[in-house]
C-alpha cells in the first residue's frame, strides 16, 4: 500500500498544473433536490467547464437497482460509474464462494479505477448496495481524457489515493476490531455517501461484507437498537443517533474520513 501511495504522490508532484488545480469538491446529495445533475457527484462537480464540455455528450444517466453487478472479477470494464444517490459495494471474492467488502463508493467518487492504474480488469466485484442514480461513461472515453493530464487526472489520482486508504483500513479493521465497531464503521461510511440516513441491507449481507457470522451481526445490531442508535426492520436500517454511533466506532472511521476530507474537501457553505 505504501508503494502505491508513493507512486500516486509522485504522479501528482510531476503534474505541472498542480498549483492551479483546486481539489475536488465533495458534495452531499442530502442538499440536492429535483432531477439528477452532475453536481450531485463530487468528482464531476469539480471539473472545469472545458472538461464538462468534452465529456457531457458521453455521460449517460442510469438508474441502478440493488444487487446489480457493475463489474465482475477478471472482466473488462466497459463503463466507469459516477454514483449520485446510489451506493456501490466493492468486494473481494474467494474461490470457495466467500467474499468480503473492501470499500464502498458513493457520490464522492467513481467505480472502476483499474484502467487509470494501467490495467483493464480488476480482482474485485462492484455491486449496487443501495438503489439510486449514477452517471456512466465508456471507459475508453474517460481514459483518453485522463491521459491528457490536467484537472481530471489530478482529481482521479487523489480519489484513488483516498480509496486505497479506505481499502487498507477496512482490511485492518476487519482483522482486529470487534464486530460492533465494524458495524458502526460500515454504517457511518454509508451515511457519508447516501442522501438519507436509511440503508437498505440485510443482516446476511452485512455479515458477508464484514466476513463474520450472521449471529454476530444480529447481536451487535440488537445492542445498537436497544441503545437507541439505530432502528432495524426487514432489511431497512435507519441511523437514529449519529453522534452516539461515532462514539462507539473504532479509530478506522476517523482515519479514512480525515484522508477523504484532506484529498476531497467538503463543499464550503455560502
């Protein structure tokens, strides 16, 4: 992971336009209303008008349903997705059928980083967790724009570095922290990337994402519900008290959030 981060930092240092490219703006779909627009995705919203003009005809708005596979292991990535109100789970699949979630992506970023790192396929699977909208674009179109350098390349490299941090911290968290702490981290990651405090997910899917037994998730969810932090019924989980949830989570959430805020700053209120 250190080697990857060093490589990304080196690429950013070599970008001659780095001093005039503002960092991408993370937008929150919570404050957006009406029909989906590109400013509901942080990366798209931060692109200069000249880049928007070149890409706008290639961007296609799509509605994503839960369980839809956006890309699978070892398969070419035909499209890159920029979620707006949807939430995408990235998971690592094993030969015995087991899997574990390594990251989630929402309106702060994109799904499909492999082509920008020199590969055309990836070993992870991208599945829609929460239904919603996204813009998609053909991979070859976005790669051509990326290879021009400039604002788009700089922003995508920063996002990739933030995503690498999330992946690394998730692996460490799943290995060393209690299931309840992992569940809190999972829920807070979702809240940061969704337009509401509702998450559509079953306990079976949470257990698969964390790589633990369903009973462990059930027991943890019951404790959080008894404490008034969440409400869970029939695959719909609602966060009722975010501050208390943050008080129970391990340090992994703060580590990842700081890195996303550093690389992809929150939108400044006007």
